[in-house]
């Protein structure tokens, strides 16, 4: 036990392994957070020239309170497990850029419905938790919110609807193929 290798004791190997683990974990988490920044997201011209331009025209970008939701606020879960899964799936979007399947505005538009559908399904499966990190049915004020949206929100809450059920296209334009579902 004192000499598990020809050169180093078990204690040395454990200490080196422990500190190497801390350094790896810190670097890994730093990388995860760096990829959550707006600048990283719009680093690809497909995003910068399409969805970023649409987002800049929304209340999530500019509003009276100065609170800005960036890409990762809506598209990356906060909890670690789901964040890691989302990052792995997002790497396929990077793959689309590398392979050229979405490397132009025209190609991106041709795949917009498929990409949007995947995102809407992801959000629906998680009950739009990224929306609810900021917007909460229970915090909505009947005095401060206009009555028509307030009633719709309370109806949606009672019916167990997710934010994305009604708010597709809230930060990005809808795909040209999209049709509103029948009620």
C-alpha cells in the first residue's frame, strides 16, 4: 500500500489525483459557462444573421426594466444533468455548421421548422422550466397585467399548459411552414 507504483506512494497518487480532478472539474465548468454567453451563441453567422436579429426586436432583449434574457436563459436548462444533455444535443447544431447543412441563411431557413420543432418539444417535455425561471403563474398580478392576457394565463395554468403551448414565436419568427394548431 505504501508503494503502489515503483516511484510514488499511494498518498502521493491520491493527492495528485485529487488536485488534478479539481483542476479538470474547474476547467470543464468554465467551458460550460463560456458556452452560455451571448457572444458564443452568435459566433456563428447562422445565428448572428437570423435568430439573433429577430431576438433583438423582442422584449427579451430590450425592455423598460433593463432585464435581458440571453440565449442560454431560454435554451439551456439550469440543472447540471439537463444542461449537460442539452449541450451534447447542441453540439449537433455545431455539426450542422461544420458539415454545411445550415451554414447559410437559406439553408438555415430551410431547416428552421425542424430545428424549432425540436426546441418546442424539448421545452414542452420540461414544462417550459426555462420560461418559468423568470415567469411564474403564481406571481402574475391581476392588477398589473391586462385582463385578457391574465385570464388566458390563469386558464392555461388551470389546464396544465406549458408556456411554449401558446408562446411559440415569442423571441424568434415562426417558420414559414408553421400553422397554428386547432383549439
